C-alpha cells in the first residue's frame, strides 16, 4: 500500500509529512526506554531489544517483497506495523516502518518522495499504535499462554491493515486528486485490504510464534506475561537407619520415622538446642542464604540476608545465534523467495486502476535508480537481478536501522549516566554500609526512624548511644532477686 506521487495533493501531503515527522520525533524519544530494556511490567529481556530492532526492520523489508495473491488479479504484502510493534515495542516499531519506507522510496522508487509522509502516517503512525493497543488488550483478557499471544498477534495484525487503508481514504477525502466518490474508494479499499489483512495476520502470528518458541524474552509485547525461569533445588530425603536389635520401643519408633524435609532440621535444632546448636544454620535460613549446589554439584556462594534470587537470563551467545538465524531467514526471503512473489498489482494499485485514480500518478523522481523496481540495472537474469537487489536492500535497511537504534540507545545511556538534580555525581563516596541513615519520616516528625543496626546484624555496626539514650533509665530485665 505504497502511495505514489500525485494521488494526494501538495497541501495534504505536506501536512501528512509534518504529522509523520512529529510522530518520528516522539518515537525517537519513546524508543529510548524500549531499547534500554524498560519492557512492560519491568520484565527482563529489554536489554536485547536494540540489537534486534535493526534486524526486525530488515525482515519487514524482505517480507514486503513477497506479494501473495488474495483475489482475482490482486495481490497483497505485509505492512509489518503489528509485527514490529509486538517484537520490539510500539515506538521502535514506528521507527522500523519509517526506515523501511525511506529505503524503499530512495533506493527502489517504491512509494513517492512527496508521498513519504502519507505512507509513514498510514502504515506507521496509524497502523502501529492501533495494532499494538489491540494486542495488549487481547493478551490481558486472554489466558496467559503462548497460543493466546499468537492469537492476539493474528487479530491485531489483521485489523491494522484495513485501519491503515481507512487512514489513506481519510487523506484521500481531504486531498485526493481524482474525481472518485469517497464511498467507492472506502468500500474498495476496505474490502480488498481485509483479505490482505488475513495474510498479514498469518505471517505475523507465525513469526511471533516462532520467536516465542525459541526465546520468549525477545518478544517485547509478551514480556511480563510468564514467570521468569528460576532454579529450584530439592534436597533428597535421607532414609532413617534401622534400629539396633534389642533397642527400646521408643528407639524403634524413632528409627521408623521418616527423615524431616529439608529446612525442618535447622528449625528443630533451634528448638531443641544442643552442644552444637550454635554451629547449625539458623531456622530462618533458606537454600539461597545457607548455600545450595547447582545441578553440576558445584556449591554456590552463600547469599546475604534479604537477597532476592534473580531470574535466569539467556547468555549473549544465545541471543547472537537467534540474530544470525533471523538474518539468514531474511536474506533467503529477499534473495530467493522473492522471485516467486505474485506479479499482480497490490490492493491500492488495483483499486486505483479500477477507478481511474492511477491516471493522476506522477513518475518517480528516482525512477532511474540502479535498483528501481527491485532489480539491479544491467543484469538481464530476472532471478539474479531481483535477488541481488533484495539482498542489497536488506543490507541497507539493516545498516540504517541498526545505526539509528544504536545511536538512540547510546543517547539514553548518556542521559541515564547524568546525575539527577539533588543527587551526588557518579563516583562520589557513599556512606558505609550499616552507617546511621536518616529515615524519610525523620524530617517530618523530628524523631529518629529507629535505632541503628546492632553488632552481628547483616551489614551492621555496634550500636552507639545518643543523648536521649544516655538519659533513658535502664530497663534491662535481670534474672534473680
């Protein structure tokens, strides 16, 4: 649904360009948090969004080359707004679609230069937020399963295509250059693009489902829907030793009693005491505090009191493998599968041809580009020409997208590294652990929030007296007369 030059008049094209520029500026600001790892519900995995965002843009470019038949004499292709938003976030998704449309207009003469703002507005500014908003509503209402996520991706992608077509119809109503009734354009665009939306939904659901099956933490829209992986260690039960012959009945009963579960022995020891009770773990010790062994048998270090176990995270090497696999699929789609794409006009081209709108189309200013119409100039073999053009387009989109997203993330990191107002700069010496601190309520009530930690407490120091404690009567309880 790439609008060429001439379909929309200059004033409306300029206004759409201003809307697109403003939306891209807002998306650049919003994408900082998405690329820095601030996913939905604060779930982990967002720190891997930045290296994947450029790949998502390249993948959308490649799959847009794969026109599929939807009706007699009509084809359709992926818009990609829903897919990009679900995988890397709505703000980053708008930027992905903008990069793809820019590369297509400049390198391949696909979509007019004066209509670039119209295309970004319809497919990016309108399609992406609608798709992602509907997706989030569905995943919250449906059971938290992978099937629900893929189903929500299908529905949101399907709806986003006729919504984008309706957005074009709205712009056409404001500044269309052909004398065609608005109702005719709306009915034709909505009908054919609903069929295209079915293909969009299938491609989006298959792609999201494939990533979910391998690395669900890489799907931005699905973060926070499932509990993070955690290591659970169960201590084996120790069978009781048989009682010696001739032992008393109490001894035989004790021998037949099953061994207490892990974690109960320290508590029992604390209750019963004994000469070695001081050397046993405290009753409140947990496997994380008392130390456990991993599956390889290597003892893990004892964690300090109050430490919350962190969820397991994937190694960077695993993320690199997913990235390389995605790049391989992208290159295969653009360099090989694109040769078998349908040659029929897409939905907008078909509607324009049927109603005379295409008579207003203007020749592209870059029609003489070496890669115009997705073919390399001076290469007669159609398969080789189209495949090489697709590979070059993937490389250009990947480079442009990755460079932009890396710059956005670095700017976010530089901004986050600047000390906030009223805080000490980085590297300033912090108060020693356990030193007396003023509680938030102390400034309002004038009373200390509580006594400092005593010696022996985790991270604490010996209690030091205050002027109030010096005058306080000794109420220590003593035994005896």
